């Protein structure tokens, strides 16, 4: 049980681990845990659109896809050019002694390989979580995300991912709320 408690504290560390790309946008912030939640929720929704998807597998994959970052931090693409990140070693150390450790390793390896339909969906959910954040910043007036969006969209691998990205880009961040807003002052007139 101690090893499980250690794993839980390690996973909790993702709440305190910032995503590094936001510094280049000049605004916004997100922890790795916040990103993982959003990715997992998007994957759940996407899995509902395709009954051939193993929903539990894809949401499990998304839930743990960035777990090694509790040890390595969130390294952006530029940082990775100069600093070698040994994700495999971090993952080995994280899962050592856990009876289900191999399952976590397999999920992350499948995600990284990107060959299965679940991995492709999980990959797109990961990218859609970023697109959602970028669109949110654009909608409140920040300009830098606009130049990032086409690059992120180009990384999508599935039709569902592309369709959802188009819908995100065509939807205002608070449209869901404004559609349900009742102005109590005008209601009483």
C-alpha cells in the first residue's frame, strides 16, 4: 500500500506542475493535471461517437499520458532540443513495485506509438485540449494563439478530431452560457 500511496502523491504533483508552453503565449496557465482532465474528458466524448472504441482504454490512456511529467516536468519542444528527457526511466521508477505498473507502462507506450485507434483518438483529444485553450485565449483578446492554432490542427489524425476542431474554432468560449442566460431585468418587462 505504501507504493500505491507514493503513486497517488506523485500523480497529485501534476496539479502543481505547470504546462510550459503558456509562457510563450504571454498569457494563460494550466497545470499538467488540468490538461490531463480536459484531455480525458474530450476523449470520453469522442469515444461516444464511435462504438468500436474501447472507451475505458482510451480514457485510461489519456489519464496517465503525462504521468512521467511529475518527475520530468513539462518540457516544451524547444527545451527538448537541449535537454534530454528520459521518460522511460521516469516511468520505470514510477511503476516499479506496483503490481499494475505494467498496465500504466503499456498505456503510455500505446499512446506514444499512436498506432491503435484508441491511441489516435487519445492523441487527438490531447491536441483538442490545447486547441480549446488557444481558442479560449483568442476569444478574450489574445493574439499570439491565432498563429499556433493552424499548426496544432495540422497534427490531428482522425476525422472526429478535425470535425471537433472546426466546431471549437466556430464556437465562442462562452456561447454555451449566453445561450442559457436569462436577463432577469428584461424578463420582468
